[in-house]
């Protein structure tokens, strides 16, 4: 009986050891799987970080290129703006110079006319000289694009005319039309540079 009991105990111990060994093996397997999983996760994370790092580097390069392009465009625009402003100033000066040069002969004619007036009492000749100078002056201005605005008999238009006063129209056809001109209006090209001061029929 004692021997049988001892044998039973040994069998139980063997079974326990086998179970323990099996559990240890299972634990080792689980640990191995966890380690493998951790290693895979680490490699995956490393690849992801490398990819993100490469993308970041590409973005930095693109940003630098765009920044360089912007600076060059800004510099070109600033140069263009300064050049245009300089050309505009020069053009204004040149235009003024051309007009003055065109008017200098008229000034010379006036000087000659006044000198001739001192040496003669012939008013008819003086009057004729003044008419010639006036025509020369008008020709010089017309050559520069100046146009006299036609007003009398035209329909009143605020884009071209400035009404000084209104008077009763001599007939119905003149209502709302210009009856008299107090001061001539002028156009330079198509632009009004002085409105005509007019009297309108009502």
C-alpha cells in the first residue's frame, strides 16, 4: 500500500512537472511572439519615420525654391515699378519741353510785333501781324493734339459743358441747347482739359 501511494505521488509530481514545463514553453512562445511583434512594429515605425523625414526634406526643398522664386519676382516687379515711374517722369518732362519749344516761335513773333509797334503808327499792319501770330499759335497747339470744343447750337452735355446761366430760348428748337459761349472748352486728344462755360436755353 505504501509503495502504491508513493508511486501515485511520483506520478502526480511528474504530471505537475510536465504541466509546468508545458506552461513554461507556452510562456516562452508568447514572449517570443511579443518580441517578434515588437521588432516588426519597431521596423515599421522606423520605415514610417524615414518616409516622413524624406517627405519633410522634399517639402523644405520645395519651400526654399518657392521662396527664391517669390523673392526674384518681387525684385523684378520692384525694378519694373521704379523703371515705369522714372519713364513717366521723363515723359512728362519731355512732353512739356516739346510744347515749350513749339511755342517759342510764337513768343518770338510777339516780341517782333511789339518792337514793330514802337516803330510805326500803322495799326492795320499791327492788327494783321497779331492775327498771323494768333493763327500760328493755334497751329502749334493743334499739332500737339489740342482741339477747340464746338458748343454753340449743341445740346447741353455735362461731360463737356459747364452752364453759367439759363435764359429763355429764342424758339422751341433751342430749348436745352447752348445759346452762347462765355469761355471756350478744349480737348487734348479725347480728354476734356477745360469745360466750355456756356449759356443754356430754357
